[in-house]
C-alpha cells in the first residue's frame, strides 16, 4: 500500500463516520447528561442553604482556617466547605463554629472546644510545645546543617583547586649547570 492509498482510505473512513452520525461516547446534548457519565452525579452534591453574612464573616473564616476538617481531606474547614461540595463533614463543623460563636465565645475558646471534642489532630498546626517543637525546629536545623556542609565542601574544593593551579603555575626549580648538562645528554641519548 502506498501513501496515496493510505490517505484515500483514511478520508473514506472519516467520511463514513461523519455520515453515520455521532457515536454513543461523542458529543452530548448539554441539557441531557449521559446516565453512564460517572462525573455527573447530582446525588453526590449536598444540598446547601443560602449563604448568610455570618458564613463569610472574617472572624469565622479565621477560626475555620485554624481548624482541620475531619473528613480526611487535610483541608481547613473553610476551604473544604467552600470547595468540596460532596463533603458532609465541613457544613456540620461550620455550624458548630457558628453555634459556639453565637454563645459569645472568643476564637481561642472555640478552637479549645474543638480540641477538647476532636483532639489535637483537628488543628491545622500543632501547638509549639513539648514534642511538637521538633516539628518546628528540626526542618530548619536540617536545612542549616545541609547548607553548612555544602559550603564546607565547596570551600575545600575551591581551596584545593587554587592550590593545584598555583602549583602548576609555579616555575620549575632551576637546577645547577651540571644537572642541566646531564639532562641534555640523557635527552640526546633518548632521541638518538
């Protein structure tokens, strides 16, 4: 089969496909989603109530940014409830925060209530005390140690390179006239 025949078969195949119409997996009517489409599942989305002013209150946002959602997504409550509409945990946690705030509790008291109820794992960042200090200090110490080791290695290599270059550039020590004459005779014997 030559190139012309291959192009002709390709064009005929495309023309036949166009005449047949769209296949099952081709373009869909936007008004009617395909029932086999796993990405379109309206039952997965939670019904949400209309947003109120307290939902977007900066103080509530700040509190929710400090607390982790318990659904396992490792996002804070605010981010989870505003981005993952399939999560059923974050709206309930948000309502808990709102209820505690209605009781006139300050942000630290709300966070403390969450820690009491869910444990310290609900915090986005652990308290800097006790063993938790290792999580704050060890990464910085490791970076500083690695930087110091790298600087030391580079400094030693640059000193070695400078010393080697200086030794190569240094003039050869001159010998006595007798040594030079003996060297000329040895070279003459080798050349002959």
